[in-house]
C-alpha cells in the first residue's frame, strides 16, 4: 500500500503527523490515543468517546468477537462500525494477547485476518508472538522467526484498503528489536506496533523501554507510523512521543476505574485517599471525592473512567502543543520529576539522542539535547 503517514512537524524525535486510514475514510491526527473497547463491557461507549472526547480512533479485540456466541453473528451481519456505533477508525487486535496469557488460541493468523476484513476492521493485526522481557535469547530468536514468518504470510493476504499492523518483537534484546524493525519495514505492511512492552511498564522499567523502542526505531524507516502497544498511563506519553511513538492504546482508563483508581499525569491516586480533586474536568468539577465514593459501583466506575480519559486526552493535547512550540523536551523533563523510574527513562532517551539522525538517515530535527535538568541536576548515571 502507498504511504499512509505524513509528518508535519518534529520536536526531539516526536512528531505531529497524519495517518490516513483509507477504509474508514478518515485521517487521524497523531500522536493519538486508542481507547481499548471490550465489546462485552463498555464502561464508556464508543459513541461517547467520539462525541464527548473527540476520539478519532479506537481499538478492540477481533479474537474476542470471533469466539463470542453473542457477538460473532451480529458483527458479521452488521459490521464492526455499526456494532460499536463509531464512525472513526477502528483497529483490531488478533488474539496475540490471549496467546501470551493462555499459551494457545484456536485460530490461524490468516483466518483472523480474513475475519477482521469481513467485519470491517480498518487496521488489522496478524497473530504475532509477543515475547516477554528477559527470556532466553534462544526463545526470543525462535519466537521472532515465527512472527516474521507470519508477517510475510500476512503480506500475501488480499486485504484491499484495510491497513495491516506489522508488530515488532524481540524481547529485551536491542539487536533483535532492530532486526525485527528492519524486517517489518520491508514487509509491505502499514503500521508498526512495538509489542510485549507492558510488563516493562508495569514494573516501571522505563529505561529498558526506551532501549527497546529506540532499537525498533533504528530498524524502521523514518516514515513508519509507530504504535506503542499497551502504553496506557499518561505519565509516560511525553517520553514515548519524544522517542518517536505516534499511537498509544489504553485499557488503563477503564481498568483503573474498576479499582477506584484516579489518574493524574504524574501518578495514580486511590479515590479513598482524596479529599479534593486536583482536576477541573467535567467529572471533577461536578463532584467531590466524597460524592463519587457514595455512588453505586457502576456509576462511580463510569465517572472515574471518564475522568481518566479526560486526563489522557488532555496530556496528548499538551504534548501536541509542546511539539508546536519546540518545548517537548521541557515537558519530558517535567514529567521525569514525577518518579525516579521516569528520570531513568529520560536519561536513557538522552543516551540515544545522537543516534536518531543516524538511524533515520536525516539530520536531527531538534536542537542539542540537555545534559542536566533545569536546576543543574546532572543527567549522568
């Protein structure tokens, strides 16, 4: 397929861009958030995401639909956009998450791609092998070879104007991630998710995350749209954008709400610990923490999920404005102060700064990277 991604502006390795999604007939402004929609449990409906939050794109799981007694026939008859009541771009995952969690799934990559095409997915995903961090090199190489074979097979499937993801795997081995990026770039596929990084984010291993993404970027072309799979918390969006990531999917907004957790751009709070809301979104302006605690579980969950989405979308708007002003690294620095692991990630980002122009074969579209924080705190290890 012809190039579908156009970059308008850079700051650090971050970019403002436009991702053309032909099948949906829309163009998505990036960086973009993809809220994860569980087709069986919609804490915030896709229609509300579109009307209340301005969502241009979302992601759902085609394997869940494929195996659902209740939803498979309706989605095959109505199509995905009608079933979800969403007019923007819809990305579908393939069952790779279930494969990672349970060890096997009962569908081939070709079968699930055909299913994604039939139900009207706009960006589909083959069944890759999401190799977790810190496995043996032998396992990482073997599973990467399987993923690369499946990407080659996916490239042979007639998907019309449906875009197809080419996941970049390789565990925590930078050379394998770079190899995987180069292979994905040559596959003829369209969007490039960096996969199996959620365990690193759950363990606050942001320096390792930076190393993995930087390696994948070295293999990919500069024009490749990059999706950081599972990057759900807004505290790390600025860091990831500065690395050159363009798309972020998040189920955290709903998962956290289910556990009475309240997001900010710096941390996560438990609702029971709050006397005041440090936010002026529509939820926080209309309720006190005590009022929210008094609501029934479903209503409290819905409102917390809406707040979490307001924070996530607000942070992406802040990042976009920072790119326009040329101040993205200042924002990354400010976010780095929120957690020691974020500072480790910032230091790792600076370690890779001199390689961006090398890996993209262009002059770096940003000025010199700082060597210390604004107050003089050194950024050396």
